[in-house]
C-alpha cells in the first residue's frame, strides 16, 4: 500500500503562522483586548488614570513574558477556570 508521502507532488506546505496563536503586542489577542478595556475603564471611566494605565501596562508586560515561555498559557488558564473543582477538601 502506498502512503501519501510516497506519491510525487503530494506535498502541502504548512506555514508556521497557522500553528501559532494570534498575538497583539506580544500577548494573546483576547487577553490584550480584555486588559486594554479594563485599563481604560479604570483609567478614564473611574478617573483613576494613575492606577489604571500603569497596572494595565504591568499586566501586559507580564502576559508578554508568559507568552514567550508558553504561547498557549491563556487558553490553558481559561480552560482551568471552566473546570469544576472535584476532590476539593
């Protein structure tokens, strides 16, 4: 039996961009949008700009560092939050 890899011309290139998560500024896109929205709400909506914008920048920097270590950390964190806590004492 012939395998598809043995047939001439049966090669499909896979681009690396199809296997990596979508990033905004080095952080996962959903986290960056959520973080930016919360920083704007605290900074502009509550008039606590001295708290909202630096905290948002610090959280984004932390997310960039975590993304460099594991690009799928935010998906794993979201899945962790959705799982019920069995075996909790």
